[in-house]
C-alpha cells in the first residue's frame, strides 16, 4: 500500500465504526465501544505510520504526499479533491491521532462501563447511580453506544479535515465536527441547559461558517481552485489576489484581504474567539471526554489549523517587518484581545470545566495573535502542545468530577455540585494519579519554565511578539500572568489543602481506563516541548526540529528568529509569579468562604463572574430581535398581514363584484327580467294555451280538420 | 425491448394513466389490493426512467429519445417529447417520489381508489411538463397537474382548522388552501397562456427547438400588432408573463403565501409531492423556457429576479423560524431552499455563457433534485408523528427522543440534509449556487455579490429553524404525556419509505459525480 492510499484510508475506520454502531450494534455496549476504540486505534496506527514516513522525507514541504481525484464535474473544469500530508498536516495528524485514541479509551471509564444500569436512569440524562447491596454505586450511561457512535463520527470529521488538500473538503470535515459538537453538547438533551447550549454552539459557529463559506466561494471564483498547493505554490495567483481590488475596491480590500478576513471569521466562530466566544463555556454541558476532544484538542484547534494552513493567502502581499495585511491585523487584534479577555473571565469561574473552557479560548487567542504577527511556526507549535496539555487538563477535570461524584453518591447529598471547585480541596491524597497529571497539565498551561511543553511554545510566541510587535507582546504577557494565576487557583482549590466537603473527602481515584490516558498525555505535555527548543539557547546542541520541519510547509523559508534572552526571562518571571500568587491567595480557602478576590475586585468581580454580560447583551440585541422578526414581522405582518391581506383584498373585491353582479344585475335583469321574464311569458302563454288542451277527441278532430282545410287552402290559393 | 426503447418517453408518460385505468375497474372495498396496485403501477415508470437514465447518452448534445406526432394540426402544435440532462433528472425525481408517496399513503383509508387514481394522474401531469418539447403541450400538462392536487388537498387534507378571510367570513382550512393553490396558479397561468399564444401565432409553431432558434431573434410581430407597441416592450411583457407564472409555482417571494397553506393542509403524501416535484415545475419552466426564449430579457431583469430570490431565502428562513406548527415550519423551508434555485438561475441569466453561470446552474438543478429528496423526507416524517399524535403543534412535543429513538435518528438525519450539512446532498448544491452567484458577483462586480452576501442571513437562519424543529420535537425533558399514551416507534413500512431518500441523500452528498455529470452537460449546452 502506498502512503497516499493509506492517507485516503485514515478517516474511514471511525466512519465505519459510526455506521456499524448506529445500524447494528447499538444494543451491545461492549461491542459498540470495542468497535469505536478499534477504529480509533486503526486510525492512530495509520497516522503514526504516515507521520513516521513523513518525517523521513527530506524537504517534505516540496514533495508532500499528495493524491487527487475528480469530484465535481461542473463548468469547464472539474473540481478535484485529494489528500495531502505536508509537514503541517503531519504534526497535526500526530497530535490528533494520540488525543483521539486516548479520549476514546477514557470514555469507556468515564461512562461507567461495567457498572450496573441505574435505578432511575433515563436516556437523555446523566446517570444517577444504582443501588447494589444497599450502596449507591455509579451507573452506566444509558446511551452508551450512541456516545461512541457520535465520537467516532467526530473523529472521521477531524481526520478528514487534517488530510484534506483543499478548502472544500476541509470545510466538510469542519461542519461534520460542528454537527457532532452539537449532538454531543446536547448529549444529555433532556437537560434544558444542555439543549440550549447545543443550539447556541451550533448557531454561533454557524455565524462564522457562513462568512467562511463566502470566503471559500470567493477563493474558488477568483482562482478556479481550492487546492492549497495550487494556490500557495503559485506566486502569480497570490500576487494577482493581493493586487486585485475586491468588490470593485468598494471596501478598500484586495481580493486576498477580503477572502482572508472572511475565512478568519470562520475561525473566530470555530475557535471561539471574541466576539463569537460565547458558545464554548456553555459547551461544557457535554460529557467531559467531549470537552476534552472537541472543545480543547481537536475541533476548536481546527479553526486555528485552518488559518495556519491558509497563512500564505492571509499574508499575501506582506513582507517581514512590513505593514500587516487586513487579515493579519484582524488576527493580531482579535487574538490578543481574546487571550486577555478570556483569561480575566477565567479568574472568577468556580466550575472546574468552565475555567478550562475560558483558558482554552484564551490560549487559542495566543495562537491567532501569533499568526497575526507572522509567527507561523510558533502558532503551530503552541497548537500542538496546547492540544496535549489541554486535553490532559480536561480529562483530569473529568476524572476529578467523577471522583467527587463518587463522594456525592456515597453521601447521597445531590445538592453538592461536583464541578464546583469550592466543594473540593485536598483531592491530591484521594486521587494521586489525577493530581500529578493535572499538575503537569496545569504547569504546562502556565508555562512553568524548562520542563513543560507549554513553556517552550508560549515562549516562542512571546519572543516573536517581543521582536515584532510590542503591544501584542504586552497583552500576551499580561494574559500569561493571569493564566498562571488562575491555573494555580484551580490546582490549589481542587487538590491542595483539606477537603471542604464530605463529598470531596469521600472522593475516589478513577479506573485505569481513565488514568492511563492521563499518564500518556502528560508524557507529551512535558516531552513535546523539547522538539522545539530555540537553538540560540542551547547553542545548537539540541536542534529545533519543530521549526525546521514545520517551516518547510511554506514555499518560502521563514528565517529563524534571532535568539533573545530577554523575553524568555520575562516569561519565566511571569509564570513563576502567577503560580506563586495563585497559591498564596487560595491556599487557605475554607468551606463556605467566598472567593478571596471577590472583595478586593468588587464590581469588577461581578463583571468577570458574569462574563462581561455578553450572553445578556447578545440575547437583547440578536436573539430576541430575530425571534420578533420571525414570529411577528415576517409571519404576522408581512405574510399574514400584508401579502395575504392583498390576496384576500383581491378575493374580497372579486367577491363584492360578484355580489353586485349577482344581486344588482343577474337577479333583477337576467333572472327576473330576461330569465324569469321570458319564463313568465312562456308560462302565461302556456297557461292560455292549456285551455285548448281539453282532452276531448271531438274538439281535436275539429281543430285538425280546420287546420287541414286552412293549410290546403293556403297552398292551393297561393 | 425495442418497443420499449423506441417509445420510452410515451410509456413513462402514460403508464400511470394506464395504471389508473386498471385501478378504476378494481373493487372499491379491496383497499389493500388498490394500494398495492397503485404502488406497482407507479413502479413501472420508475423502472422505465431508470432504463432511460441507463440508455441516455451523455456525450450527445441536445434532446434525446425524441417523439414527434402531429397533434393539433390547425395550430401547428405537435406531440413532441424529448429529454436532456435537466429534464432527465426531473423525470427521475418524479418517478422516484411517486411510488414513495404512494407507499407513504398506505395509511389512507378514506376513498382509497379515488385517492390513488388522482395520484397516478398527478404523476402523468408532472411528467408531461418535464417531457414536453411543445409549448402548447407543456401548457396542457402544466394545467392538468393542478386538478388532482386540488382534489387531494380539498378532500383528503387535514380536517381541523379554519381561516378567516375577512371579518365574518371563515372557511375550512383545507378548502381555503386548495382554493388558494388553484386560483393562484391559474392566475399565473393566464398570462402564460396569452404569451404562449402570442409566440405561437407569431412564429407559426409551438415546437420548442424551433422556437429556441427563432423567437429570441425575431424582429417583428407578424399577425399580432398589439396596440403598436415596440417589440422590446412586447417581449418584456411576455417575459414577465412567463416569469410570474413560474415564480408563483416555485414560489418566489412575495408570491409564496399559498405554499405554507397548501403544504400544511395537504395529506402527507400530497405535501411530499407538492414540495418534492410540483415546486420544481416552476423552476423547470425558468430553465426550459425562460432562459432559452428570453435570453436578453432574462439578463435585463435578472437583478429584480435575484432580489426576489434573495428575499425568499431570507424571509423563507425567518418565517420558518417563526412557526410553531411543525408542518408549516417545514413548508416555509421550501421557500427558503427554492430561493437558491432561482438565485442560481438569475445569476446564470445575468452572466450567460460564463463558467460562473454554468456552476450556478449546476447548483440550481441539483438543488431542485436535492430539495425534492429532503423536503419529501421531512414532510413524511412530520406526517409520521402527526399520524400518531394528531397534533402538529411543536409545543405539544418535546422530549420524544427516548420514546422513538429510531424515528429521532432519522429525523435528525433528514433535518441535517435539509440544513445543508456537508457530506449530505444539500451542501453540494447550495455550495455550487453560492459559488456560482458569488462568482458572477465578484468577477463582474455586480449586485449579485450583495445578493449572495445577504442570502447568507437566510443560510444562517436555516440552521435556526432546523434546530428549532429538532429541539421542540426530540429534545427536552422527558415527555410523560406521550410516554403514557404509548407513542409508537416508526414502523417498517415507514422506514422503507425513507430508505431510498436516505440512500440518495448520502450518495449525492458523498459522490455527486453521477448526477452532476448529466446536469453539467445539459447546462453547458443551454448557452
């Protein structure tokens, strides 16, 4: 089998698993998860094989694995689709393969496989536990098979996106993931909050998607192709796009500029950037493996992957050190803003998953901002490391929740929210594996110096920003400080100190299916950073493999940034300060205490707690008006009132004209005068004539004779 | 076999009538027999049109399988049939959906014979429109299709509800809907008939291939000199007579308000055919008649037409989102989806001959086919739940997913097809339309760019109303009411109805080349 064939096959096992589970095995939990995990394993194996082959190819960027076939025979040139593995997709494939497989395995434990069915469990609600010998134990998810079907379909979407050689099939994978995200956020659809969150996620990302679709259509219209390589490796096309004014120049954009901005809006939706960030925190309604896979490691990363992929177009016309293109300006601004904005909200969240959700938004902002200032490799590097450590953190949080839920089942007090960090504390003793792996993930997120992957990738972004764009650097540095702070707040509240509730005291470590993925991912959360250590630091002793490899994706080789120790010192200080402060502030929180920040921050704390009131604002200015436009304006006023009103008016006029014709013309003139009139004449004539009809034969005879004689006389005498 | 191949189109056209005649002599009370006879009778045209598809030579330009007989010698009108890629696609759609609709009607118990006969006659009427290559014949079939549908709505429509026409005057909803449908279409046909006659008298023929050559370039009006108007004016008026007749049928905003009424009140299978095929007659009219007969006028008025299409896309979506009646929601979705068809046609008229126009038309024709599949599926699924609950009010549902998981899965799937999810059929066609129209817009910098951009609002709200339907029916807290009433899961027959639709939805979504190739050749030949 050639590598190209293997790449074509990569997305298929999960798709087959989806079909098999939905059509045949949905009644058997064991069979369903076996099929799903086996499919993930197959795709993982394939990905690793492809990855190993890819890193063995010299100048992979110039000679990628690439294969196409005709898909849409339209117009004068058929539209081709294909698969492509170049350095960027190779590294993406690597982290996607690992995280997807780990999360599939984790899901088995998370959904309590092997446990009895719940006493009162109902499809559409999270399991509530089953009674065995008088003890309440966790119960298995009632829709266990369905969950695996959905995540398998999701994995298909993600693999499709990664191996696509063109924007259209990338979009196909993009949207299939969107659907799965909707289905999985709303997995427990009987909860009104989950149902609302699912719709919110789908609709908010769809706002971005319709813009992106226009960008795709525009690019296709302008170049006649959507293939990455045909566009990026053709200088004339890029030059042409950068110089043609878009829409007759009416917005002042070049074609490349407008397409870039449109595509980037797709990313704003998918990667939950401000101002379309509102859906991601609510998406935490979904089961935790979903949050880890879709809303941390893969789908939201896909938004960033897409803009990294499209970078040659987004930066068309830009020269190192020159003014940024419109798309890059937008990315730098929105990315930096989001990084800071989401980090501030994360400070005031008590839900363990919501903190991570905001942190994800913030970290994605980092990558976008990095790309906006032209730090291509740094953005890709952070994309990979973040996928590992954020998946780890989410899975860790799921493990924590699971552990505390165990405590809740033990005490029977269902009022205790197992996701509220203020109900936890001291879990390090009860859940050691979860604690240590979470610590690794948290430190990677904070950028703990030297040992963690997050440090190296974040440092590369900061170094690039320091060299190229000081405002962006300052914003990102401040966000990094906040990140370290809220991460330590989370770790302290959850694992350190003493248990603040009985439930936390009775928490229990989770089964191996859940802890194994944590361990595997924490290996990457540490080790993956070492492939991208700046050569300037080590004097070239350790090669910066990541930079060399990924930079080869671009047609023009990016220069390696001159090493500067200053931003690295900055990021060390920032990370340590943030972590230290976080521990110091939260080390002594007792049960029932308010957040120590609540008092000093005052009003600001309320703003943060309520996420700057964006949900309320959007409800007021978008959602309520659209409901009004739909239900009242369109349905009642325009359709029923105006259009049907006109129709009914015409009907009424016809009806009245008809009435007038009938009552004032038909009835008196036709019916009475002509109709009835003639009838009357006939009738009275008949009445008179009737007198002749006497019935006496003699009289008839007389009449006949008289008539005969008369007739004879008439003819004879004529 | 030779006989079949030589008379393929006539057979496809009249086998349904034959089947109807057979039904006529079957006993009234043998309902099962009648149902099966109708189903089998409608499977013959399907088999024949598959034969047609298999024997259609895609490499040849122009019409194939032509049949020509003198029909109305005094007027020089003939029985002329023929297919190209566009009509072939529509014939396949019609012959596919009719048996499906008949199978979906197995639950009908009231006057089964009459019902089934009307359905078969309806099929002939619709097929006649797609197959005709004679303007007068086209018109005859155009009108024939109305009659059975009128009776289907009027007699077998929903029994509840009434509409107030104006204060004091109320009529039963199905009476209202059937009248509105009938009179609205007839009103449009009036201008169409006049314009057809004018063309026929001027050119001296109703034969379409002849007209395609002569009418667009005709310089003077022989025989008819209406009030000494210049020829451009006369042609423009005739163009609008055609356009409005077809716009009503599609329907294009603001001629669309008959549709939610008719679709909602019609029996389930009636709605399936109405949305699946009848609406396509209008779009087909644009493609088959308006574009070739009025290239100049179509280009001149493409802007207004595109504007109306855009309004249909936007306000169709808004209106669908604003409904609380499940069937009405689905009905309005047709306005939204058919808007893309007309938008594509308008853009193609504007930039006739270009690659963008070809892509837009590809999208438009494929969208006609795709909407036929997904709309029929959606209406059927609404019917399934209505049959069990006797309500269409979305607020009566909610939380049904655990009760009817298979139905729920199929509903989510079909909804996603309707939404245009990539990987399913609707995406391909909508993308091609958007791509084509946007290309016409940006490559010529015309208003079409703006129309496309604003249509995106409609695309966004497509998501909103689809999710509203899923949310209100399937999701939400456990529904104890229907749990106690023992809501029945979707049955085998009902799954069988959905199966061909589901297969095609996926097939076209994943590998559309088999159908696009046929459409593309025809579209390229259109210019």
